[in-house]
C-alpha cells in the first residue's frame, strides 16, 4: 500500500490520461468497472492562464473522481504556477505533470516528452510547482527522448528530490511513440533509484500484463489503450464478458456521454469506442461503418439493437 497525500492505494489500476478519451464520461464508466482512480485529459497550462473555455471543460469533475487528478502540460515552471489556482478552483485533489506526451504539437513547444532531454529543467519545474502547491504533485514521464538519451535514471531521481509524491513511467522513449517497448525489468532498476511510489504504464493489455508489472516492484499500473479495447481490465475478478454485457456497456457509455455532452459531441466521442464492443462478431465491420456515420442517438440505438439482436 502507498499514499499520495491523504489518499491510500493498494495496487491500484489507474485509467491513463488520453486526449479525446478520458473525459468525465469515460472516467465514470471505468470507475464503475473497478478503476481505482483516473487522470483527466492533458490540459495545456497556457489554456488555463488565458482562460480558454475548452481547457475549463476538460476539468469537469465527476462525483466519482476521488481523488480528482488534473494533468497539466507545459514547458515553463512559472506557467504551471499560474495555472495551479485554476486547477484547484475546479476541484483538483492532485496535480499530475505531463512530461511524457510524444505528439509533435506538444513537444515542438518544449512540453511533454521534450522535457526528458533536460533533467535539470525537470527538477526546476517540479520543485517550483511543488513549492507553490497546497495539494500533492505527481509526474508522468517517458524513458527519454530516444535510445541515445535515456535520461530516466537522472530524471526519476530529480523528480523525487524536487518533492513529487509519485511518478508514472511509460516504458518507451519519445522516438518509440507507441511502437517497440523496453523490457519490464526497467522498473526493477527504477525501484532501486527512488523511494516514492512508482506507477507503470505502457502495453498493459491483459491480466497477465498487470501481474507481470506488479512482479517488478511497481506500486500501481496505469492502463491507457488497454482500457479502450477492454474496459473490464479494471475488474480484479477477471470476468467472462458475454454478448449482452458488451451491449449493456455500449449503451451505458453512450448515455454517460449524452449526460455530459451535446448529442453531436457524444456521438463523436463514441466513435473511438465501437470496436471494443462489437469486435469478434459477425457483421462487425459493416456495423462499425454504419455507426461511424450516424448523426443522432436514436439511429445509433437502432443499429446496435439490430446488431446485438435486441428486440
């Protein structure tokens, strides 16, 4: 068991922050399936400083967010400090600092995994945020920029020295994006470097993957794409999922999106989820093609009712 602030966790299964996926609706959905906690979609600190409405919307808090973890990204410590009061005002219990995002529009601004090229700057940013924050601070990193700049050892130690409460480590470099991945025993090495809680991330798709990660001495596992493909991965009893279970889950997720978003926005969110519920069934490809072009909820329900043979 470990603590982040006043929150106590025992081998938690965590929903990873994913742009376009980890909104309030999907977080609630995953909590109901057993997720121990979740992290908001990444929010650029400048969007909060300039009071951008989209940035504020990404901080919508669910009553099931306990703790509510808001992930912030940026390249300048002072900007993080300026953004902190906004996150706290919206109910953040923990702030997670993104130093792992690999997408060009983030790293080209010196944020995300671009920060792994400068361990000294990582320390300075984390220290500045920690000194200015009344709530716990966690950090998410990659192993480095590429195979020639594996900076995770120095960065992990710097993050601890700067006062962070926990660290999440994705076992790829920025250059690897979502492809090849480093062996799991990388976490054993990191466990010898820092004493703060370590949460592992990257290619956690099955119950076996979860068990293997914990065998490396990590304190928690963070699940991203594996949760989109199989949200039942959060259920510790490893349930056998039936055809009707998939139907009920798909309808529930749709209703959650409709609860928090406009109909059009809800349908757009759903496009990234259909495959998880209709795959491995006859007619799945044709059904998905229909679902991707649907413009209203009644039509969507009609298509999935026919596909799942619900009268």
